[in-house]
C-alpha cells in the first residue's frame, strides 16, 4: 500500500486555488455595469454611502494597507493632484480593510483631503473583486474604478502602479467626460 503525503506548501497551494476558484466574489465587474452600492464609515466614523454621490464622477480606489510605501505614494499623489481632480468634478474615495482609527491617523499624518473608508469586514472589497483572502491574511488589492454620474462603472483598473495611477485617472476622466459631452 502506497500513501502519498502532501507537503505543507502543497496543502497551502491547494487551499489557495480552492479559495480562488470557489469564491463567488471573484466574479469580475465590467465597465458599463452599475457600481455596487455600499455604506462604510469614513476616517471620522461618519457613514458614507456610495449612492449619495450620484450625479458626480467618483474615483473609488482600493489599496492594501495604510502607511505602507505604495499606499502612501498613491494617497499622497491623489492629495497632491486634488485641485486638478476637483476641476474635473471628481470625488476621491479610498477603501481598505484598515480600521477607522487607522484611517484617521493616516489621513492626519499625510493631510489627505478626501475620505478613506473602513471596510473592516472586507465585504465591499470582495464585492468589487478587490479582496485578496488567503485565510489567515487578507487585504484589499490595488484596484480602482471611475464611476460616472449615473452610477455606472466607466473605467476599471486592475493593475495599478501607484507612481503613475493618478496621471492615468486624470487622463481617463478627461477622455470619459469629453465623450459624455458629445
């Protein structure tokens, strides 16, 4: 009788594949679909509902963790370009699974002039296909969405480079808004 024993790394790989293949949250959202609505607390604890922003362009960006290098770069780039984003009628909403207190400290430390939303249960990140859940470790993936004034997903970014992302968003906002004016 021959018994094959799986090594720990093989067991982890099989578990990860199972999480990815069997997780209904892995369904990808598509441009043109209505953005899933949600309510989350911001860095002050105030409830923020996505649908309250209907009529506005929204940049909804998910990021892994406050105070990490890439996340700080991305947040500060949104901060540094906030006037250009406002001129393009865009509201910025950042989302991670960090706590309200962590968001408050991150916002204060870097003087961020936009809302950071605490998705502590990771349900919104999962809904947007932006959750990496490895069982004992989970975090939001670096994904972003431009949502048009009608609440539709106008642009989806699945591969975000924090150094270049805000420039991409500004260009895409301009292009999408010009298309809507035609």
